[in-house]
C-alpha cells in the first residue's frame, strides 16, 4: 500500500522505503516484494533510522511505537543529527549477509538477514564528496581549516632553526657556511636509553637519558658530545680553517668548552699540564703535559715556506691555579702561574701575529692571525663588598682578600696592556701595521656541574655537597651557612666563553672588555645543602665547622653587563643544573661500584 507520508512509523506499520508501507503482520523483508524504489531511497534510509531511533532489526518482528503518533515520530527524526557516514556504514555493514549475493533482491517475505545493495557502494564516493563539501562550506569547516593552517605555520616556523645546529657527527663545514644535511635525534624515556646511549660520549648525557623523559639533543660536527639547543644557543658554526688554542682544556670548565667548540666545527688544540683534570679528547690536538710558565712549552710558530705545523685564529686561556684557600698557603705558586703564566701566553700571541705578518704572501693561504683572546678571571676580585654595591656590576672596585684574587685582577691588567701595546704599535707604524687581537676577561661566579672533581679539597662547594650526599656522609658547611652565592652551570659558562671569543670587533683597533658570568640569582649555602639532600634523597646530616680564611660573606651578581655587551643570558636554572649534576654524580658512583 502506497502512502504520501514522510518517513516515520505508526502502530502496526513499518516502512520499507520513503513511500512504501508494510501493512502485514509479518516481519518486514528487505527489499519488499512489491518495492521498486532504489536502495539509496529505502534501505539506507532504514539503516539511518535504526542508527538514530534504534528501530528494530530486520531480522525481528516489528514492534509498535510507544508514542502512537506518526507526526511525533517524524519530528523526532528531524531533531536528531544525522550520524556520520562512517557510523552509518558500520551500522549497515553489521546487517550484511556474506552468503547472500543477489544484491538484497530476495523475494522471501521474512529473510534472516539482508545485504546492502551495490548501488550504495556505487554512490558512496559521491556522498563522501558531498559531505566533505558541505563541511568545508559550513562555519565549523572554515574554522577548522583556518586553525589547521595556523598550526601548520607555527610548526613550520618552530622548525626554522639554522640547520647548522643539527649537523651530523663528522660533518665538515665549508667556509661559506654551505651545509649538506642535518640530523637531530630525540632523547626519550628510559625504555630507549640503550639506543640513545650509542650517540653520546660524555657521561652526563648517558645519565640524563635514564632520568629525563624527553630532551632534544643535536649531534656534533666533530667529536661525540651531543648538546641541547640551549647549550650552544647563539654560537655559530666554524668558518673555514678557524682553529682555537685552549690552555687548561683538560680541566672541569675547559673540557666543556672543548665539547662546545668541537660541536660547532672548530679545530681545537689543548695545552695543559694535567694538574687540574684529565678529560682527554681524541678529537683534539693535545700538547700534554705542557706548562704555560715555560715559554718553550707553547706552540711553535709557523715555518716560512714550509707546511704550517700549527696555526690559530683564537686563544682561550683557562690554565690557572684555582683555589682561594690554597693561595693563602702558597701565594708564590699563584704568582708564578696565574700572573707569570698569563703574561707568557699574551706575549706569545703578540709574537705569533708579528711572525705570521713577517711571512709576507704566505699568510694569504689561510686566516692565520689570532683575532681574539678570552681569559678566565674570577668574582673573587670583588672580595667582601659593601652591601650597597650588590648586586655586583663590573664597575665595582677591587676588594680581593686572597693571592688568588690578586693574581686574577692583575691578569686583567696584563690583558688591558696587551691590547694597548698592539694599538700603539699600529698607530705609530701605519705602513707596517700588524693585525691586533682583542681581549675579554670573564669573571666567573660559582661554577658547578658534571666533571667537577669532588676529590679535590679545593673543589666547588656544590660538588663537595653532592659527593657527601650520594655516599651517605655528612654535608659539611664552613661557617653558619648564611653566606650567599650565585651558582652558574658549567655549560652556560662554556657558552659565555665561546660567545665572547666569536664577538666581532666593532672598530679597527683592538679592544678590551670584562664581563661577569652569572645568573643574577643568589642562594644561601644552607639552602643549597637542603636542595642537595632533596635532590639526592639523602639521609646525610648537615654539620657546620669554622669558616675558611679568605671566603666572602655575600655575593650576588648583576648579569646585565654580559647581556648587553655580548648577548649572554644563562639558560640553565639552578634547579635544572642541580638535577643534571646529581645524575652525573650518581652515574659516576655506579661506575666506581661496578669496577
């Protein structure tokens, strides 16, 4: 019986399609014997009604509607949202009979199941296209498209870092900065520690694999030490033939500077007497053991007309005696090394440039002049300052309380005189001017981090605390613990050194500059001890002994000089650096136990 009514259902009636009503008491068969309507009009509509209104399965007898009102049923269908095409297909496929191949045209009045006709499959692509177009033209579709486009732009811009920051190990950059490929890998959770360990050399990187959930590491140009982007931030890759002479390169700070220089593609020569460290690196040329106080231990000058044995474009001078307490007992040692040794290094640089200049056209084959020297000074030169001067700026007066502080301050005077002599010579001899080297002294505050030797009684306080906490010993504080210090992470210090080294000269004359290297945040020694206990989960006791001669009471730093002068800002927080250092101490302890 045909009817003009809309899709719906009334008592005792059930529809086969949009305009065909079944009046029999038998379960509805699909398609109905007298139904010639297309499946897309009928059978699919039925499937959609079942999806939205939970109509009875075609395998069961028709059940009367509880409403008893066709019009109400029609309104209910209108108000409901049409299920997605995917959901509809799933609903229809549930009733597909794999054994019935007649396209659903069975003449049985009560079949056990039905199959979606081939015409639905034929028209599905058209319906998909229509659905997509309707979605695109809707307000919701426009919003989704715009949001997707914005996300794409954000993702693209965040990946716009200079590809030189992700060069693979062993890659040799060219002088024009042209690059061929890049490689960045992710440090993942401890489940993939073994995979990431194969790409790292330094022990703290191995330890951090198992203790950090995710951290991006970039493989080096030379060497094996992979670094995070923050650890080489603002450091360019090496130009052709750039080579660095690094005194004290086997020590705590020097070894991290070596990693950074190699990572950015510089050639590195280490000169060290092995008195303060043994962090050897096979990717460097090592002049070991050599003493800066002996002129003959410094590199030979290039030979005229022969193959150049060594040439340098930059010098980093870190070799020094490093303990305030020791200097009180042995001031002659500090005078000989920190002052006398520094004087010999600066004289060698000046003579090196003079020698290379005398070679005439030979120097055209490579950029062999030394352009810049950076040396390690110390915050100890401020002494125990007037609280009105805090936080300390570079203009604060000298107030050193130890031979160590005195020799570092006088070394800065040597650097200032070194620059002046070069400029004076060139002004007086314009026709035979010699390329001059600028100089920068960096006043380190309290440096800490991996590779700081806790067995050295003059080592930094944080390394001594960590060693005690990890091994279950008492954490000993000299004094009442209310002294304040600015602790700066060693990889930030290495980055400051290289940034100063690569700072371009703004004028033809050489220049001298001095900067504090710090974070601008100070904490008390008591607070540091508690942080170490918490970080290591240690049960160690905190004890106090008498204060040490030469130690200062308050120390806080203004970092704006380095920020404005060379763009340096410490990247590592004190909490983050403490965690990395703790991880390294734990890994070192595990290695010792395995031995």
